[in-house]
């Protein structure tokens, strides 16, 4: 089953999601003791976005982020079989929160071959379509390894491989950083897409948030087990060009990405930049993925109040205001 928006509401949705996950044979990774406290943790204020007053509601947006879901087979330190269970847990938790939109930043699949990847991508969508808030996806390097961009769009409901939308008086722009993939897994943004981006950023003065799979910044990857030995492939190959376009845009506030599987925050002149950690990354183990995700409230002025969380066990890791 594939759907592009939440079509099932309320308690019925929750029980159908649980049934569906059982049918898919998703392995639920949580130890008993961790699960016991999850309901309590979900109710605690630090597991939720900061409560906004009426004025803040008018001048901000709250987003939930999930990225690098890597469903499918176990590859390296990504236990793909745990992904759907964790994602189902994410969906149930987010549906109890007050968020304006959910952003999924790519690498939905541990790529094996075309038919495997297509089927797994459909399973990921079957879970994500139980989200109550609007959800926006973009593709990462693993999504397009064996599955075409057109098929990724058809499965996820993306109107194109790069596109924009307006939510809560913010312009949200989703770029395709696998345009094309460079080397093993590095990113790139093509000249035609850069022209399109320039046009998007000159339209009006709406505060603008940009999302892509690969980082836009040069990050120190020392200690990152996947990118320390792949210099340059942790980011968009022509990140300097993309950053220049963002800096010359009318009102770009922030760039969010996945890909590096860990958290990173920086300020590039006027543009804030955040790497959201992977849902499934389990290094140095090959099981018991913690289920990382993030919540962020961004003001019209651009201040980002971002918190990091895990689902299994449910914990809050910290918060940054930048
Ligand atoms: Fe990834």
C-alpha cells in the first residue's frame, strides 16, 4: 500500500499500524525494561517541543525530523530489519505532538538491488503515511542507487526531485543533492537546479528553510566511522556554490541535512546549518538501533531551538539554541 498523505485518523490508525508492522514481520528491538517507561517518557515535557504562546505560534514553525532510516537488510552497522518497527514508534509518538510538519531527509533504504529496494521503499511509505502532520521527503544517495528518481517520486509523493512548499508562513525548499551522486556517496547540485534555487530564493521575503540530504558545510569528520576515510564525500561536492546561492537569497534562515549519521551544528555567515543523526545507525553494534530523531522550533527571525531524542529507549539527549 502506498499513500502520500495521512489518510487514516485516530485510534483506528494506531491499531492498523501495529497490525501492519506485525504483518511485515518487523523486528521490534526494544528490551522490555526500556519499553515499560516509554509511555511515561512520551508524556514528559522534555520529550515534546517547547510549548509556544499565541504570539510565538504566529511567528514560528515546529518541525519533526527523521533521516537515514536505512530499512531492509543489515548492512554495516545499520540493522535494516529494525527500521520499520522504529519508524512505527516514531509515527505514533509524533502523532501525539503539536508539530507543523515532518521532514524525512533521505536514505530510506539499505540498497541491495532494484526489486528489493523498490519493495522496501514502499514498506517505508506504508508506515510514514500514518503520520498525522504533513510530511515532506527528499532522496539520499542510497535511495537512487538502484531505484530511479521517478520511482522515488512516485513512491514518496514528491512532485519532483527538488521542489518547494509553503507551511506556516515559511518557505520550505527541498533540494536534490544526489544530482548526481559523486564518487562512492558524495553529493552534488547541478547547474540547472542551482538556477531553479536562485529563482526560488528571489521570489519574496518569506523566511526560508532549505533541506537536502548532504551537508552544505565542511565538517570535521574525525571520529565519524563512515566518513573519516572518505574525505569530501560527507558533503555536497560543490557546497561552496550552493552556500553562495543561499547567502544571496532574500531571506534564507537555515539548512538541514542527514547523510553523516551524527549531529553537527554550525553557522555559515547568516545561514545556520544542522546535520540530523540517523534513525538507524547502531555503530559499533549491528543491532539495537536507538532510533534518533529531532524536533525543532524555528522563529521568523531564524533562531533554531532544536532537541535530539531517541525512541528505544525513549530519551532526550539534549538541546541547542542557535
Ligand atoms: Fe545514510
